[in-house]
C-alpha cells in the first residue's frame, strides 16, 4: 500500500525522513510527500520534490503513495496532519453518514477525527479509537495535532508500524529504515495500543484498545453457523475486490481455493478479472503444492500461472528475501520465499493487488499442534493475538517489495470476531481440523479432494525448505539457520529467558538460540510458595550455577507466590531485564499450560515485548527423546504421581526411563513430560553449557510412597569432556 515515517525532536529529522522514504520506496511508487511544522511538500516522484533543506526542522513526517483509491498525495493537512498507509473499504459510507466531502479514505479519516474532536468529551486517544472502531479495513496511521503525534494500526496488525523513543521519537512502516538511520530500541507497535508522543515534554503515553472475545459462544447447529460465516466471508471478499485485475496466492489448498471459487461465484472471470499464482522449486517432478494447484485450477476452471525457479535462482532470491523480512528464521524465510516468487510472477503481469488465505489456520484450528490443544477457543484467540508477530509483517514487506498490495479476507475484523466465537467442536475433532470451513467449501462446490485435503506448510509444499537445506549443505553449513545468517547477520531479536532450572525452559532457550535469537539474560522468579502454579521451586537457588555454566547474566526476583501478586513480581523482573539488557522479548518453556502462558503474554504485552513459547503443544514423548538426542542431562528433582517413587529422583534420566514413562502413560495416563505436575526436573548439562554441573551431595526426602524430592546441598561446575 504505502510507506509512512516520522521523526520528532531530532536535529536530523528531514534527512532521516528522506532516507527512510528511499529505503521503503517499493511500498509506494505513485507519489511522495513531506510535512514539517509549517510546510508541506508533495510530488509525483522524488526528483520533482522541492524542499528547502536550509530550514532547520526537528519535526518531520513523510509518506510514499501506492494509490488504489483516487490519487491523493500525502501527508494531508487540515487542523492537524496525517500520513496513512490504509485501505478503508467503508470510507464512502462513513463520508455519507457524517456528511463529509472526502477525496479518498485517508481524507475521510482525518476529517472524521477532526469533526468528532470539535465537541469532544473524551480524551484524544479514546476519540481516535472510537473512529477506528467504525472503520472496516486495514491501516497504519500517524496523526500530528499541535504538539502531539498519535500512531495506531489496525487491530489485527496487518499493516506494519515500528517506532523508537531512543533519540526523540521516530516511526516507520519498516523496521530496517529506522535501524539504518541509527535508531536503537526499535519496537513493533502493538496493534492493541495507540501511542501519543508529546513533542514538548518528550513523554510517551499508551492507550489500550479492546481486542476480540471468545465468549459467549454462538448457539445453533454447525450448518446454521456456517451459513452466517459464508455470508460474512463473501462480504469480506467483495469489499476487497479492486476494479482492476487482481491475483490470488494459490496453493490448491482449502483456504486459497475457497477465495478463488468465491471470486468466480461472484461473477469474476478467471484470466480476465483475476489470475491465480503459485511457485515452487524446479526438479524432476513438480513440487506437491504446484502439482496440486495445477490440478485444482484445471478442475475448477481457474487461470493459473506457475513460477518455477532453480536452485541458483533460490540463492539469488534469498539475498532479497532474508533482509526484507529482517529474520533468518528458517520456516519464516521458507514461506516468504514461496510468496516472493509468486509475487514476482504477478508483478511481471502488472498485478497490483493480491488476495491471500492467511489467517484461516489461526481462526479455525488448522495447525497440527491444535490436535493436542486442551482449549481450542483460547488457543485460536492466542494465535490471532500473535499473528502480527509471526506472519503479517513478513507477508506485507514481501508483497510491497513487489509493489503489490496484499488483501486478506479471513482477517477482516468482523469475520474474525464472529469466527472466534464458533464452538470448538465445530472446528476440530480427532480426525480432522477446520471442520466448519471444510463444510463451507463443500457447500460452494469445491470437491472433497480439496475440502478434505490435509494442510502442508507452504515451504514444504513448494520444496523451498528443501532448497534451503541443499544450499546450506553446499555451503558447508551445519544448519539452515547458519546458512541464512549470511544474508542477515544480526540476531533476529534480543531475548530474555524465564528460567526455572528445569528441562523445558532450557530446551526452549536452545530452540530459540538455534533460530538465531540472541539470549541476553536469564530471568528467575524464586517463589516462597512451594505449590505455585506459575513458578518452579525445587533447587531454584542452583540457577546461579546454571547461569555461570552458560556464561549468561541472571536476574532473580523473590516472590511470596501469592496468586496474581506474583505476576507483579515477574513483571518487575522482566522490566529489569529490559532496562539492563535491552531485551525485546521473553522465552517461556510452556508446553500446555494456558494458565502460565497467558499470564506471561499479558505481562509482555503491557511492556511492549514479544513472548515466545517454542515448545507449545509439542508432543511430550517427542520432547523427552529430543532432549537426550541433543545432549541434555537432567535429573528429576521431585516426583508426585502414582507409578513414581523416590528411586526416580536425583539420578540422570536415561532413554530407558523415558520408555518407562511412556508405558505409565499408556497404563494410567501419566504425562510423559510431567505436564500434570508428576515431576520437576533440574538440568546439569546441555548443548549451550560451557561447563557441566556435578552434584556431589544431596538429600532425598520421601513424603509417601509416590512423593519424594531431592535437596541438592553441594554442586560444582566441572569441565566438559
């Protein structure tokens, strides 16, 4: 769509703004604009932009235009000034409702804000939120009124916005623009927040926005709810259809096929009004997704263009893709590569708008891990809550680098709000997921071969993940992550670890390290409540030894373990980690506990940090064997379950022990990884340990036949063999 940027209370604001607009130029090739306190400069291209650079401006806002609705250069100036990256689909209806003469959606937005502000009785951020509640569409906006700058983005987070408060105040559509201009402590704006920066005082205020809800659940049969869902999806697609020819990212899978078929049913002609695009790796056989897309396009009468690239081309594409997404995470890059190749093909055809099926898996429990969920509705909610951290920025920068606007009908806020309240039994059962969406597919005439097809991730279906593996091997790299680091050398993010001394937090930390995240510190909460649901308690003092073994700083916080009050103590510890080590996110070892994960995510949300739970819904048996395969050594520090006794504590757990746990699971349902509190663990060695811990003295305390714990009284660090 567009690029927006702004720099305030900075001596080089104009220079930074122009630099940022150049870095993000592919986001908008139709026009450029700059505004200062007193002036506004606009032009159709950079060469025509005339700015008096002699004017000393400390406050500047800029815009790059990707014009889809009329041709209106920005920033726009009324009482205040606005720069917006938006696509508001109901702007004409809102203009009529409020009797506003607007040239386009951005023009409507600033006039509506200022019209409501004339007789406002609410605080300005509340007023802006009220306006945005009426908006149907996606947006990232900056509104500058007098001495205050307000920034906001759509509630799901489809349109990106990054900011820094390290040297004055700065924001931009892409993180890389701020980084290249020397800004530190760059954060992604939480979609559930509106920020207000006071130019005079330099203070930053936050306003929390209301998100979706999963209650009350909708009543009615699955067929009744599916009909309502279909109407909402049809409307979501309809309002997003451009007047010009558009494209659809098409894998032949359920989500993209539904979009393509609904477009056809709405009267759009394949090949004339829209074309489907897919991409894959060249080989003896076509990649699975390409083969399937080709077959489905033929059966459904769709126009399909296929982009096949060889291994050498993949390497060239990676030079663009990895810096674009600013991440060397292998799955993220694999998906981005698939989309990038398809977008290149679409761009060559002059396509400026593409539809994507993104979001359906999050809303309808479409991932394999959902099969192991204990609360589908809460997990779907959490997935939508975090989708902006995982997917939307990647998709946006990849499409916009090809000067293509991505439209995502499944993430229309009205559709999301409705579908999150669909009962979980209508989404998933033991045999199949996305049940109600599959029912919808069959109703609109999609054959069962597609409607019942099981999901395969884009990077595997296109074989681009395999390509990255081949290139890594060719380059002599041990892992794909190591290979991708050459294209984006810096760590993905700086993280702290909520560290308990047990196997899960150790393993979660290792997983994130392997994905090129920088571990800055360990964060340990020492609870005086031995029965705390939130925090591990056995032998917690030995965390200091583990931190020393890993050569990492440790932040410790004492808590009495009183329910909810312990969250404040955890928050204080995380604040210290943020202040002292500049962490941008927190790792948790949560596997299945929504109680634990949701509370950690809530605290991180409040602090503007990202939360990572890389082991979430991992198969418990798989986790235990993987720990041993990776070289972790750990003991059970306590046991409390039928089938376990004091003989289990204080000794290194072996493969035979795991086999026994598996048999106990089959016999009595014992959690193999101890997720039901059956045991706690203590790690003595692991792949990130520079030294190992040797336990020299300990005391085993037996409470009853099935309950025991070990108190380690003497442990030292020793060299690893």
